[in-house]
């Protein structure tokens, strides 16, 4: 049985067809980043399809697509005010910006906030 040879034009066409599929698969992969606001020592978890930020600190981090932000919830307890961290606040949004200088979150689109989810 003889197999037909691939010509350079056929090979190029196969490569062009394969590239969009690969790019589309990578577009659905979630990106993760940990950020520490200036006014906190605890990191905030940032997840989205697209995350953009500058290299300087503090920075504004822009997230797009299936955004999830998890920030620890810590409360002062007792006479000396020692912090006890028992859970996290979770923000889901279509798009959001996280400001490392203030810890402020600006969420847009479909937004859902879970003010406190206790750790198991």
C-alpha cells in the first residue's frame, strides 16, 4: 500500500488548521497569581482566564474571564487584638481590578460576593 506524500502546501495548510485549535485550548486555561496588598501580610489568590499587571509594586492587576478572588478574613480577637483568620471572602466576576496599594477590588459584569466562607 502506498501513502501519498505531503506537499509543502498541504503541510502548511495542516499547520494553519491546527494552530487555532491549540490557541483556543490555551484560552480556556485559568491563570493564577498571589498578590499581597501593602496594608496586609496575607496573600490574596487571583484566578482568571486573563491576568495583566505591571512589574512595579504596588500595581493594579486586571483580570478578565471567570474571575475568582479569594481574600483571607482576619478579625482581632481578645484584649490584645491578636488576629484570627478563619475563612475567606470570595468574589466571582466577569472582570475585575485588584489594587495592591489599598486591597480594593473593582468588579464588573456578573458579580457574586461570598462575604465569609469558613475553612473546613
